[in-house]
C-alpha cells in the first residue's frame, strides 16, 4: 500500500531538521557518493542545500522520507513526485 506524497511531506515537515553531510547520507542511503549524485540527476533524491561556497548538506527529514518511500515499495515515478514535493516545500519555507 502506497502512502501519498502529501502524507510523506506532512510527516517530514513535522520532524525537526538537521543537516547531513555526505558521509551521513551515504550511511542512511546505503550508497557511496557517486550513486547519491546519480540519484539526484535521476530525480530520486533531493539536491543538497548550499551552506556556503564549498559546503552542502541534506535535510535529514528529506532523506528519511525518501527511504520510507523505498521501503513502502513506491515506484521510481512515485519517488520522483515525492522529491518534487519535498523541493517545493523547501522553497516555500525559504520564502517565509
């Protein structure tokens, strides 16, 4: 049974966010750096948040939401839609 993107996004945004660097994302996703950036290019993972000229990190809640979608058996198209929703929610938050 698939959970809707809105349910994921609501659950994600309810969690306190902390930012993860690449090694932590590697540990949570189970992939090395190259695969993480491949997933970003494929729309299967949110891009990192720039923290400075040479520093980027991912919100923990976004990584966990994508992992949960994978565990729930969501298709790649459903995960892409989730990624789009997470990015939109991130951008909405930046405007407030």
